[in-house]
C-alpha cells in the first residue's frame, strides 16, 4: 500500500503575497504591486455583425457598420463615397484625424436610458429602463442618419460631416433627441419600479 506522505504544497493553493498584490483603480485598470505596472482596462467593445470586415481606409469595424447603415438599395460604393467625403470634410474643418472625432461623436449621441411602454392593470405607463451597449450604438447611428436625411439643400456628405461635428461638440439634432429621451426618462422615474 503506497500512501502519499509528501509534504509539498498543493498546486491549487494561492501564495499570500499574490493575493495582496492586485489593486483595482478607479478607472477600471489593475495595478500589480510587485511589478508596479498598470494593466489597462480592456477597450470598449464595438457591436458589429459577425461577418463584417473593417472599412478600407481606416480599418475600423465601427466605420464599416456605419457605412452599411448609411447604404441604400445595396449601393455600398455610393455609401462609402459619401462617408469618406464627410470624413475628409471633418479633417479639413477640425484639422485633426477624423476617426477619433467620428467615434467621439457616436459616443456623445448614445442614450443611457429610454422609456418603454408597459401595460399594468389596464393602464399604460412609460417606464424608464437602461439601454444596453448594443442598442446604444444602434440608436446613435439611427438618430445621426435620421438627422442627416431630414436636413435639406446640400449634398449628403456635407450634411453628414456637419452632423458629426455637431455631435462631437454636443450640439445639433441628434444630441437634442438624446437629451429629450433622457428628459422623458427623468420625468417618468416614478414608474421605474414597474421595470
């Protein structure tokens, strides 16, 4: 009969020094005490389709998704031309790389809460609910394109560039729609317990 009389530590035990070595910072990054290195938080996930390929000029999945949403009747080349002309105009106006401006404009247009209609006891209530990240992105893109299509009198590339700059500066139709959505949710927060 062989018995295990080995006094070696078990492989699943954790060293006490390693337990106290990890600290989570306010911004979500992690500091490891032994090395003093700060590991950055993972980048925010951009919600795109499964078979979506990055766009040709910027290599961005988000730009590719935006181009697909801009596209009418399968005319992708036209949608790309409109998007890239808008990005060129943004680069000329802002004297900076247009991709971070585009990403920040989308971020500024994303709603945090919205109201959903819920029927309780024969009455309909507007119940405020948080918006998940995927729907935030979808609504931001939809609202920007809706604002661009309602503007009249100029080429779509110019209208898109102006709307993206307005969103970047937190002004314009899209940001106003976002603020109205937040205001409605705030006004109906008494019904939040129905969610």
